[in-house]
C-alpha cells in the first residue's frame, strides 16, 4: 500500500468562538485561498486575525492589485444559509471533525455536514464506480454495502447515479455518508433527492463547498479526494479504464488507503478499470468478507511533519526564487517536496513564495502535495 509523504497541516487550535469560526470562513472564502494556502497563512501568521490582516499585503507583493477579502457579511450570509438548510459548519480540530480526514494532506479546514457527525468516528469503507452501471454491478454494490453495514462499517460514496446510489441504498439503514461536489444543500442528480433526504436523517451529507454552490466539473476531483480520505479503503465496482473512480483509487493510494476492486468480464468496458486495478495489485472483492479480511493487514501510520521556522530573505532573493520556481514548473503537476529538493532551498523559504505565486494565479495545486504552473 502506498504511503502519503505530503506534509500534514500544522497543529491548529480550533476556533473557540463563533466569531473566530466566521473569521476562518472569511479566510477560506477569500480569493485564491484554498486549504493549502489557508494552513500556510495560519502557520506563518499565528492566528486567523493576523492572517486576514496580512493577506492583502501578501497578495499585493505577489502582484495581485486591488485584492479584497471575503467580507464578514458574505461569510455570515453563508452561515445563516447553512443553518436554514439544517447543516452544521465543522472546523478542523473540533471533536466532530471527521477523524480520517485529519490524516490526509491539506484536509478541508471547514466542512458543512447535514446529519449525524457521530458517524465520522466509526470505521468507513468507500464504494465508487460507474454511473452507467449494469444491473449486476448495482446488485453487487448494494449487497456488499449492506453486508459491510451489518459488520459495523459506514459506507462512503458520492451520491452519483449507478454504483454510488446502490452503495447508499444498501447501507442507509446502518450508516452511510454522501460526499457532495457542490453545496451540501444542492442535490445532484435531482433524481436522488429522496435518497439524500433519507441519508440526512439516518446518515450524513458532507461538503467543503459553500452553501448553494452548484456542482461543476472542476469540483468532482476534490470531492473524490474527500471520499477516499474519509475511508480506510476504497472498493471500486465497475469502472472504465479512464474514469473518475480510478482517480479516486489513485487518491486513495496517495493517502495510504487500501484499494480493492470487483472483477468483471474482459469484454465489458465498464469492468476494464477494475480489472486493471487487480492486475496492478489491488485486492479482488467477491463479497464483504474479502474487504474485511484485506483490512486485517497491519498498516504503518503516517507521521506528521512539523513546520520549520521561516528565515528572513531580501526582495531580490524572493524575486529570483519566483523566477526559478516558475522556470522549473510546467502544466504537469510535480511533487512539492521534489521541487524543493531541485531548488536546493529550505522548505521554510520556498513555502511562502509558493503561497504568493498561488495567490497571483501563476501556479495551481493538485491533490497529494502536487504543484503545477497555471496555463
């Protein structure tokens, strides 16, 4: 099983008041601030108030003119909308924050949850697969999910058509979590509205997107990363050779999770991805017992990396580092730690420069500690 070598977020004290949580939301919803930038700003400035105060100047030094923060009114409006939708805003470090997400690189600092957060303390298995699933595939997914639920596991999936729907239906009575690509109040596809309502009453719906946000194509890779991050293992049931389910499987390996797959007929394109995974070493699943037995193997825990102190540097040095980083990056993502080794620079020197370049829109971050030049 692969091990995630990307850095964990620095230790954070969760917000102690609603006002502080609102400030977390303001920082996270500010332009070009994602989870990675959020954690770096918090680590460098020590508190959310100081990070918010410093962000416009950080953006200005990165060449972003007229940078404006997310306003208190905007953040408060989202909080009120979330409450009207019956959702709870949970911050990284709070007791109800999903336990497994704390172990992945750049976990969402804030998540919206509709339902019972107590499910996040139970062992979880993710199940993903084709939207255009066969009758046999959906029966298999529903049966495995039901059997895993009977053994005490919570089943995680993405509420999509096909395999996701079958997995939720099989486990809704025993515990299931649906991870949403859009806002936690936006049901997609609409045909799953009744299922989502039942999951909200008996299980949980989770999203790191703002309330009311409609799901877009760019949201699904991030959604898939949370599906695998919540789980001990990912079971793939019917997936084409190029599919979002295989992206979820790769995320799982990057995060140190097990990947398992249900085999299919060689002539069925919907099974080609699963057969490839088994060929490459994924455990074969014939039923829930295979999943449970695969999880019995001992797993070495991932150790967190402590952030280092940031040394002082001149503007000329910073500008030179900007140019050198951009010259080494291309549109294909590369590991941030590899970039730092290539630069032969201290991580504490490179990290704030990467934040500035990200705020300037010159680089983009991908899952698993990867960075690429924006195109």
